[in-house]
C-alpha cells in the first residue's frame, strides 16, 4: 500500500496556491494611509453587517470574516468599520491575475484574492516552483503595493494548506519527499475542507492528527463519513487528482441582503425579495446564464438558517419568474422568528449542459 502511495506522488505536478493577505482590508489601508496599522473591518456596518475581511491588526483581537459586526466590536472596541468597494477590489484583482498569466495559462481563480497556478511547465522555463512563487509575490507587490502569501506542493490540496503556514507575506514549499510526513504530523483542524462539525466528529473517534486519520481504514471512514470517507482516506496519503482548471464552470448565481431592522411580516419580506430578485436578474444577464433550481434563503434573528428550493422544468432568469417562485417558497411554511437576511440563488445552470436548452424569459405570471 505504501508503495502505491509513493507511485501516486511520482506523477506529481508543481502547483502554487497564491493567497492575498487580508485582501479587502489591505486595499482599504493602501488607499487610505490613515487606516494603516489600525484594526479595521470591511463590512456592511457595525450593527447589522457581517465582516467580509479584517486587517491583521484586528485579527489579533479575534476578529474574523463572517463574524457579526456586533461581536467584532465587543472583541475589539477600537475597530474601524469600512464599507466594501468591490469595484476597486476587482480592479486590483485583474492586475494580480495578469501577473499570474505571465508565468502560466493554467490559472484557476478561487475568488478575487486567491488562485491556483500549475507551473509544471511554465512560460519562464524555470524548473523551481518555489522561485516562481517568490517572483510572483514580489511582482504583485511592485504592481499593487499589496502582500501575498503562497503555498507550493505537488497538488492543489497540499498547496492550499501550505499557503497558510507562513502568512502573512510568506510562503511554504512542501516537496514531494516530505508530503507524507507533513500530512501525518498535521493537526486535523488544519486539513483544508474539514470544518468544525467534521472536526468534532473526528475528535470523538480519536482522530486528532493526520497520522491518526491514516490509521483508519477506508471502510471505517466511509462508515462514519459516507462518501467523504474515501476522500479523507486519499488526501491523508497525499492523493488529490484535481487538476488546475482555467475555465471553471459556474454552478450558481445568488443575491442576498442583510437588513438593518429585522423583518416581522411576509409583506415586508416580499418587498425586499422584489429588489433582490431584480439584482439577481441583473447578475444572471451579466453572466449570460439561466437556471432551473431557485432557492430562497432565510436567516432569522437568532442566526438559524432555512432554505427552500424548487426546480422548474425550464431555465429561467427573468425577475418576474424568480419572484413568483420565491413567493411560493416563502409561503410554504410559517416564519419561525423575525428575519435578518433574505437571499435568492439559482443553480442547475445551463452552463452545465452540453446542449443549451430554451430559457424561459417571458414576463407573464406563470401558474405552477
């Protein structure tokens, strides 16, 4: 079995994961010198907003992305809230991606601030992925004034983990010969893709490190983690065959709003959903896609969340059809509490089919 694992690693690639350091917050500090070296949070606001990004000065106090503004303020009384400027972030992101393409065309963006690069064969004919990563980080700083970190290894999974090790403004290489020992020593909470719930379940099963995970059979892991069990069995052995895919197929388009005051009536919710559906229609049109499955997301004031979905027999993207569908979903069940967030998403997109089907784009009210 060990020899099979080594043979898998013998077919290794040279993968770099580049991750900008506190990207949104760093952009704000770059553009406004008064914010430099201060704890800031990019957010929709203190009272109702959720943190999109926090500067490293704020992270010292425990402020993290996806945290409520209220909690962030409690952790860091001196925290400065800054509104997001996504157009600016996209502008800088494009400059960063141009740097990536100087080295390889195999670039897979994960978001505005991170991407995978396959530099096994690269435009600079440089055999060292470590040196390429260092060049890229330096060039990003020269062109944008922003710092980036990087992870370098034989596949995407390990490169992603490695990019966090020497953050901020650092990089870490896990060479082929060190992959297995690195994964064995790694705390299970550091494994990319193992979230809080799975981590706690692993703890109960006596799995605290990669070595503990490696001692479990594939049958044992499948029994306790279903299909994910086979995935865990492979990754702890350094096996991850996913390639860097330049043109990732978009799987969903969504829009959502968090409200300053909780909504207590379906009437008010429908008013908000009308605006959200209009925004979603605009995003679908811009992306030139449509979808069959419409999902309504409801987050209550106690932060519990509920989703309700309906799959239609045709592709849709018009606001009126979207609104009709979410209205039906809204009244499927009674409200459990006042509502702080509403969202609409469209999945099962026509980007995922080889043959484009007709898109339902009529503006008439449909009876379902």
